[in-house]
C-alpha cells in the first residue's frame, strides 16, 4: 500500500497560521481606522438653550465649538427672545435638522416658526 503525500494546498505549516493571523489583524485595523475617520468627519451638532436678557435663546454647538449664537427669534426685528425654553429648544433642533440635511446655514420662515409654536410679534 502506498500513501499519497498531501499536496501543498493541504499542508499547513505554523508559518501560514501566522500569516493568516497577521492579515486578519491588518484588515481589522484598517476597518477600525476607516470607521473612525468617517465618524469623526460627520458634524455633531448640539442645541444648548440659555436665558437671554429679553427671553430665551439657543446656541448650536458643532463638535464642542460654538457655531451659531441665536439670542433672539430669527427674522424678527428688534431684540425679541423666545417666550420660553421649550420654544427655543424646538427652533434650535429644527435649525440643526436643516444644517444636517442641507449642509448650509439654516433659515427659518415665519410659517415654520409658527408651526413650532413660536408667537411672532
């Protein structure tokens, strides 16, 4: 009886295991770096509401830095702040939605402000 010698593709050497493990680690590392770079480039907006001299206002913060400071109702002449904290937060959140969707500075119409419950003088 003769025994057939296994082909090269069937033979496993300790070295081939190290190569496979190394390649797997390299691929995993590249995937993690790619995910981090993609995530870090996305804008991370946050709304911060504050008490203003004439009512309430909001700031939009992007990655920890002040981006928009809005102490008054946008588009209303004079120094008229929001009537309450909730109104300021709703308008700030709508502005963030527009920033993320359009990638431009947000503009809010009087109709949009009314839909958000803001009383425009």
